[in-house]
């Protein structure tokens, strides 16, 4: 789900695209999830948040101010368990499903085969046993940026849930399109011109009830549609017009159409309801357009770039140039617009086009509007430790 995955969000974090069925997504979860396809999730209004991100407490409670950030490849430096602030407080039992998901993808590698096999013999309900399993079988490494700093940007993404129909009817008038096969990989025009092309007729995958929700879905790169009969249809990244992403949330802010406090998913939806005749004007600010494909139905999370379902609040998207896909990562950051700490074991199971550098991650919050609201506000400082299997 290498998100471009895009989701249409407010101050979101990155643009991603859903992950393709075979191989890594084009830009993140591509569909976030990567959306896990376009890789990382797109930041709607990232950069429009007011004020700097909260401080993150380093070892010994020392505040570590988040730097501007570096997009250079990071490095992994050997560390001790004692320096990982919050390790002893996290309930690592909650990360067990994410560990098993990573093992599905990595267990054929010799170093992972051993630790995955040992993990199956641990009582997943015993907190002390689970913590001892990680401490005995993994070596921690501190993640540092290319400039030597160890603090970076942590953003968030989610899986949208829309309401729709397989046919055009009633309130369902907004189409989601497949990419016409005859278009191949040739350059395509911006959104406004593209939607006038007659080749799109007959390529409607589904119809939804809200153009802004459809736009958020494009930013995320993948999501689910609740159909009239109550069943769920899952859609993933199916291609793009390869145009650059531009934030319509920032466009609204720059023109004074919304205030910084309204730069949220609900705020943008509220503006659209108050200005129905200008919705297309707003959406056309972003020339990028995403096509979709239907994915097999499942109750699991969206599939990330690793090829396994993401686990809400335990999966992150990373830059694989620094952090190998699948590995456990202990993350120390704060909740959105807060100093409340988030210190927990995560798993690097996705990528994103905007997720570049050493200490840089996109936190997967889950599915639905509540997850979207939290993800859209997340732009925090953070530190990371990678856990690698001991030889």
C-alpha cells in the first residue's frame, strides 16, 4: 500500500499509491496503504500545520527537538535495549499479529526463519515472555539521518471507507475509474482534461456519493466501499496519470477559504457542502488522478508494500533505503497535536513516495473517518530503533 496512497487529506503526510498485487506498490502502500501503491501517502496539508511538532523525549527524559529533516539515506547504529525509552512500558503482545504478518513474508530468509520459528513457541499472551523473546533474539539499532541527527518526522495515513454502488443510481453519482487498457504507460493530461476523455466511459469500477471522499481515496491510494447491501468492496491502486500532486487543502488555506483549525478532513468536507458549485474547482487544483482496481474481499487491513495486511497502530511505512521492509521498529513519538507519548513496537510493512530519509515514518492508524482525522493531524517529531535478528 505504498501510499500515495494517497488519500485526500488535510494536513496529511504523504502521497502514496497502493501496492500492486505482485511486487511493491508504485509509491508506497500504494493504495496506502501504499496504497500502498504510490508509496507513501500524500500530505495534504503537511506544511500547513500551525507551530512546530511537539518535542520528543530522548533517553533520560532529555528533550530532542525535531530538526528540519533530511532526505538523505539514514544509517543504523548499534544500540542497547536500555537506551530505548518506553520499551519496558509497551504492551508488545499487541504487536503479535504484525510480527506474524512480517514472518509470512520473511521466514524463507535464513536469519528470519529461526526467529519466526522461535516466536511460534512463545506464549503470545505472556507479556514478560514476549518481551524476553525480542530481547533475546533481536539486536537494536538506532536510526540516524544522513546529517547525523536522530530525530525526524512522523506522519500518519489510513484506509478510507466510502459509501457506494456498483451501478450509477440515486445518490451514487461520482465514478471511480479503472485505467483504460489502451492507454498503457503513455503520458496523460491533468485531472480536469482527463475526465473529459471519452475513453473513460465504460471504465467505471464503482460509484460513490461524495466527490471529496473520492478525492481522499485517491490520495490514500486504496480503501473500501460499503455497498447498499452492506457488503464491502475493496479497491486498490490501479495506475495514475503521473502528474505532480498538489494539495487542495493548502489551496483553500492560502486563499483564506478555511482557517488552519479547519484544515482537517471534516473542515474540507464542510467547505465543500457550503460551496457545492466550487468543488470541481478545488479538486482540479490537484492535477494528479488515480485509477483503481477491485481487490479480493477480506476482513484484514490493506496490503502494504511488504505484501502482507497492515495492522492498525502497529504498521508503519518507511524508506527501505534505510530500514529493511518487514523488520520490527520501536517508535518514540507523540500523538497528533499533543505531548502524550506514543512509544511502541511497530513493523515496517509499507513504503510511500513521500517517505524518504532515515528517521521518517508514516503511522498507519486503521480504517474509517476517525482514523483519517487522527492521521491527517499527525506531523510529529520522533525517534526510531530497528530490531534486527541476531545471527
